[in-house]
C-alpha cells in the first residue's frame, strides 16, 4: 500500500497549483480520501476530504472557494487543485486514505507560497 504525493513547489502569491496523490495497493474509491497540511509552527490541519460513499466533499473554512478536491477512479488518483494561493497556505501537504480499520499516509509534498 502506497500513497505518493506530487506537484508541490514554489508558487507566487495569487498563483495556482495542483497536487496529485497516486495510490497503489488499494482503490481510492473505497476509502475516504483527504488532504492535510502542516505549516511551519502550526498544527496539522484537515484541508479537504472526499467520501467514498456518495462522494460528499468537505473543506476547511480557510480554503473554501479556493481549493478543489477530486478523485479519478480510473487513475486511482486524488487531486487537490489550489488557486489564489497565499503565504498562509505554505505547508507540507499530505494525502491520506481512511477506512473503518486503517489509515494510510503519504510522505507529503512541500508547497511554498512566496514572491
């Protein structure tokens, strides 16, 4: 079982970035897939989740209207489209997969928003 995040990097304020989370060893459509982030000196924050059953989506208030989580079942990949990025969005972003019995985490990808 593996989750591999990619797409991080340096972005200018106001810019956009798309993070990808490629899963192997399980199917993303069977799990609650989420993105967390942890900024420097900050607690880990749940950014967005997409539920396996019904596809319900939830966002943190801090990213509502700017971030979009999506899932491509054919590619077994989850995405986080981020727009209107601000320095406060600087963090390591983690992808997770959660079921009733287990939770998997990726290694994280760094997003730095700076001019």
